[in-house]
C-alpha cells in the first residue's frame, strides 16, 4: 500500500532553548510531507487551487515516545486514508535511527477558496480513487473533543484573570490562505509555559483542534489549566474560541 517517506535533519532553527525539537517544527515537517504526498497522489496545491479548492487542517493528535533533539535524523512516513463525507484522514509514523519514536493522526477538510465553506470530498474525488489507499491506522484514536480551558477556569474563579499569554496575529503568521498558519499556533502554545514547567520534560502527547481562522491584527488570549495529568489551553479572540490544545508532558530519561 502507498506511503510517502521523507527524511529530515533537526537543525538549530528547529529547536527550543533546551535543544529539543519545537512542536511547530515537527508540525511543519509533517505538513511538508503531507503536501508532497498530495502532489504524488494528484490532489496537490497546484492541482486543486485552480479549481478554487484547498485543504485546511482541523485536528492534530501526536504521540512521541521520546524527545527529538538537535542533530537527530528523522524519517516521516505518511499516507491518506479513505475520507468520510467531509473529513479527510491522514496518518503519520515518525522514525529516528530506525526506531519508531512517534505517531500522528490528522483530520483535514476540503474548502472553497471563494468563501471558505466546507466541501464534500466527492467534489473532487471519485470512489475508485481510494482503491489503493493504505487502510492501516498508525494508532487508534477518536477522542477529538477537547474541553474548554476558559470554562474550566471559570468554574473555579474569574477566568478573565487567568490569561497566561496574549499576542496579536502578525503578517509573519500568515500563509497563502491569508490566515494564521496552523503551525504558528504551536509556537504560541509554547509561550504559555515557563522554563521551569518544561525543564527536564518533553511534550509526549499533543492534541490540537482549530475552531476558527485567525486574521491579521486579531489578538489571541490564551488560558491554561492543569487537570487530570494534562494541560488544557484555549486561545480566544473577543471571547470566542479559536484553538484548543491538550498537552501531556513526560520526564526526559537521562
């Protein structure tokens, strides 16, 4: 069955203060692999854009079994699965030094570039297009709902006083769809943590749900709460949820 395989080396610019691979850099690698895979399969950017269609990410779910560090060489395998009516699934497996070190499942939507409305996959794909697709899942995961950090804070106190970080969307955050690129949210996520919260640890599980696009000049306010062994983070604009995260940290073994 089909798989796209690409090798990446973790560079200085991919790393955080602890020389660990930043979440945004990992997302960028996987998104690059996804785009190259789509090119191979005939539904890449150059093919669907003239049709006024595009793909946007809706969800990420990532598990890492060990931290990835400066100089590591990683091999990313990815393949699409048969889509549902509105949701296109894509899985990833991450290897380092021949060892399986992580998995990722994603959900995408096909959209109209004229009004960003969701399009059924049947607008482009035919049933027979999926006959040779890989049916194997890299991990069984279907718990896509992430609780609201703001609401959890509101239950215990005044959530408006619990903002961990805020930042306005700038031009450097934009992509070719003229909204904030999905990988940029992961940089904002990192900024809600302190050095001490991350020291000696790595993000072993990361889940992201994109609720609504963010545009130039909008100010995102991030709320963070720790509950049941995980951090829940929510980014909001004018009281409206735009992005949700669930983060689990694990100790780095010496």
